[in-house]
């Protein structure tokens, strides 16, 4: 008879362990979701290299080409010896000067 009671206690303990595992799984999933969201927010999100220049309305040029506005976008992500840079258009209401090196 004592064997039956011991089995009942053992099942009750297993049930509590199973419940704790479920709670731990939920907490683990919450933590993973938060980490995924943080990684997405910290990844920069936008395009880089030539794509960023085009998205800004410019074009990547190589070498000593005349350009009124040099943009901060990196057209030379691999640091090739061509010296590519982002050339942006003049702001509205201005136009490139005769030399093409500044906006007036």
C-alpha cells in the first residue's frame, strides 16, 4: 500500500517540475524575442555603400570628377584605389557654378 502512495507523490513532483519548465520556456522565449528586436534596431537598418548614395539622390563617381556637393555616403566600401565618392545634386533653388565644384 505504501508503494501506491509513493507513486502518487512522485507524480505530483513531476507535475511541478513540468510546470516550472513551461514557465522557464516562456521566459526564455521572451528573452529571445527582446534580443531579436534589439539586434534589428541596432543593425543600422538602411542601405550602405552605393545604394545609400542613390537613395540620397546622388550618384557614385570615381576620381577627380567635378561635383558640387560631396555627400557623406560611402561609395567606396571596399576601399578600392578608384577613390569613388557620392556626388549629390545642389539643393533646390541653387545650381552648380560654372566649374561644377560648388552650388550657387
